C-alpha cells in the first residue's frame, strides 16, 4: 500500500496551508502553490490530460476522443463559403 506517500503529501499540504495563513496575516507576497501530486496508478487521457482509474479511463477516453473529433470537425465547417441567407423583412 502507498499510505506513507499519501501521509507525507497530507503533511506537506497542511504545512503549506499553515504557511499561507501566516503570510496572509503578515500581508506579504503569496508563495507559489505546491506542485500537484499524481497517482501513478492513474491513466492520463491523451485528449484532455486528465487522469483516471483504469475502468474510468476506458470509458472517458472513448468519450473524449469523440468530443475532440466533434470539436475539430466543427471548426472545419464554421465560416465555410455557405453564407447565411439574409433575413426577410416585412
């Protein structure tokens, strides 16, 4: 199990929050946020760069691939040479 890594990340998060509270009280410049931690067991989506567990990644990547193809096709057809017909006035 990876409880030790999770525990160390939790302790680091608490320390960063305490440091942020102290800086806010003193009125100094804010420190940069701590780097995000990634679970090595998660799979990254090649389309949106989000991370998912194995089962969720299978479902999501199919969905995200379809959405990405729709967006890229939509961009190809918008602004095509077919202009919108003028509105009729009475």
